[in-house]
């Protein structure tokens, strides 16, 4: 099959959806399928100029333009990607995210080509959006519900929401995570003087819905020598990040976006991973932390609790005092932290296997393509029958 993925910043690129597309796409390629991911130039070469991109892990990458900006980036790039995809002979179009999926009406201009939409989170609930943008995104979320041939979600929590809010039961396909090699602290010690077990870690976008103001306030009320490492950034200039930097003390390290060996070392050697979010679909960073055997502390929102399963610990979302108390407890009770190592790895192996995720999508694509082919055959048969009867 020829599969195109839209709504993705780029591969490779830091971030949950980009990682998801890379992992799924590479495995589909290994199974003999042709996968194309539409990429935004500025996330690959910085200056936004279109250049030829060689395949990455077997994934073909096509560059199409778009307007930069918090409100226009995803939509305008998806629009140009859709226009390009209409001219090509893909068997399936797979759109990632509810905002890019508002382009589903254009994709249906090729009525016999299945459109799959995967919802990763409730985008419009993010604190970074203003009231008008929130209302528009909430309204737009109904478009893929009506027009996607198959609607999938990454968590049971999202499935329940879409069923109740829109009256359509989506297919839940859990996010996969690999079981990585645990690396010693070499590069991170040279770069940031970080030693194994001597820091608390967060990985993700530095945006309001991640709750980092709450984490910083709780951390700075602790008496600890352990550092706090915040991995990530934002795609646009944001006052929120400036405020975080002003709030932080000298023990807080902002690394910017990371991937590869540096990020793997940070996950491998963190004493504790913290996810203080106010909004999540299925937080990939939490799953990755568990795959490294880290003890994880999250806010008690449904997406985080579903990711944890029977692992880790939670605090009341947005409650600085409760987060400070849980951090203090885990810093004090090292046995509780160490006991999480095997639990996390077993949980990931059992519930979030990438091969199983790929199996589910491969079967879904094959069913949709088969249904389309069958429908075309029936149409041709009916047309032939009518012609013979007329004659």
C-alpha cells in the first residue's frame, strides 16, 4: 500500500505526533509498504526553503509550504499538503491531529481514497489558545467525525469523550513505545554536569497546559540538591517561556529540544520523571519514562492516569502544595522510587508495544482499501449490467 501522513511537523522532529509518525511509518516501511510524510521545511532546515529530502528510515518526505505563526502553521501546511496529495496515487491518507483534519472535505474530493484521522489530544483545550481560536478549533473537531472513513484515538479517555460529545465511537489504538537501551551518564555529565540519579526530569513543549509554572513553584519550595531539567521549547516566541526562565533558580536547567543519545541519557539517568500537565491525550513522554524504568509522578488528569496504569504516583492537578509534598516524599523514600523500575518496563511491554500498534493500523488500512476496491468492482458490475440490459 501507498500511505501518506499529513499534519506532522517533520520526521525526524521532537514532539509526540512527529515521533508517532516516525515510529509507525518506519515499521510500515519494514513490512513492505510505501510511506510518505508531508513535512514543514522550517522544522528541518531552519530557513523554510524547500529542498530535496532523502528518505528517512525508508520514509519518503515531501516538503510543502505554509505560513508561520501559532494559529496558521498547521492549517496552512496541511492545506498545501492536501493539494499535493490529491495529485498522487496514494491508497490511504492518514491525518494526525484534529486541527489538520479540518481539511477532510478537500480530501474527500477523491471519494474512493480512504481517509484515516488520528486524534492525539483535545487540541482546543490548550491554555495557549485564545477564546476565538478555542471556539473555532472546537467547532472544527466535528469535521473529521463526520468525514473521516475511520476515526482513531490514542487513549480510552479520548474515545469516551468523542463518543459522548460527537456520537461516534472511534477506534482506540494505543500509542506504542520501544524498550530502549539504558545508557550511562556520559554526554550529559560533560554538557550539564549531570550525574545519574541527581536530577528530576520533564520532557515536552514549554506551554501553559504542561503545568511547568506549578512544577517550578513546587520544586523551589523544596530543600534538595537535585537539579530540575526541563527538556523542550516552543515553536514561537512566547511570554510564558520567558516567565518560566525568570521564575527559575540556578538549579533549573533549560536544555531546549533534544533527541537521540542526549535525550536517551537524560531519561536513563533521571532520579524521577515529572509530568505536571493540565491536559493530555496519551502523553508519550510519560510512556518513554516508564520504558526506561523511571519512577514517574504526574498530575491526576485522565490521560496521565491512563498512561501510568498501575505504575507511578499522582498529585492533584494544579496544586502546588500537593506536588511539593509528593516530590518531598519521593526524594526521601528512595526505595519507593527504585521499586518502580521493573513495574514500568513490564507495563510498556504489555500495553504499549509498537509492533502491536502497527498491526492494528495495517489491518485498518487493508480493510479500508479492500472495501474501496470492492465498492468500485460493484459499481463497474452494475454499470455493465445496465448496459447489457439496455442493449
